[in-house]
């Protein structure tokens, strides 16, 4: 369970500590289950975990952020230094990230709906699109699955971005 009901004296929504795993910084990883899946996402995640062992990659497998309450989404993301996920509405939850956090959108070439980069920048977040290193699988157009064609290049770009952003965060939601 992500949160507990606050008592009147506590006044806080989130039961999680600000740093949930010692000094390791949290990066939330979003999986899509129906459409726009990243077919080799597990390879990217394994690579990142091996190369960045001072960060906790919290997978949200089987959890759709759209199904969480606003409070639960805020509690999950309020102290994360990044979010990694495929193109889709779940990325709008970036509004709960601390200022300076990283948003990594895994997107197919030619994908329509280029909204998450401008939104991230407007919120004071760093944005990375993996478009040059992906290819569309199938012909479902907007809902096509994606394959990361160069996991090493994407991993290197994500590592570099996380190293820069995770060191310089400004908490947006301290009172939760």
C-alpha cells in the first residue's frame, strides 16, 4: 500500500520516507501492458541496474498509474529523481516529480502526440526521447509496440541524465 490515511495531527498523506532505501535515489519505471509495449525493456532495465547501483529502479509492473488515486501517484513520485516509460498518458504523472528530475520517454519513430517534452520542460524537468534508438513493431500506428535498437546508447544517455538530475533536485511537494 502506497499511503495511509493521515491522522488530523500528522497532516501527511504519504507513509513512505523521503529516501525509501537509504541513500539510493529512486527512479520509477513504468510498464505498459496493453499497447505501446517496449519489447526489450527488461534488457534496458537490467543494463541500468548493473551500471547504476546507487539508484533504486522501482518497477511499476502490473500497476497503471492511471488507476491510482491522485494522492497515491503523488506519494509514489514526489521523491523520485526520474521516471522512465513508454509514450502514453501515464507520463503526465511527471507533475509530481521534484523540480530537476528526469523524464525518459521511450517512443517509436514517427509517433504522434509530441506533448511530454514540452510539458517536462515547462515543469522544470529534464527530458530525453529515445526515438533515434527505437523502431516500431507492427503496423498499429499510434499504438505500435517498440523495440530499443541500441540499448547501450539509450542506457548511456539515461545514466548521464540521471547522474546530473538526481544530484540537484528541488522538492515540489515537501508537505505530503
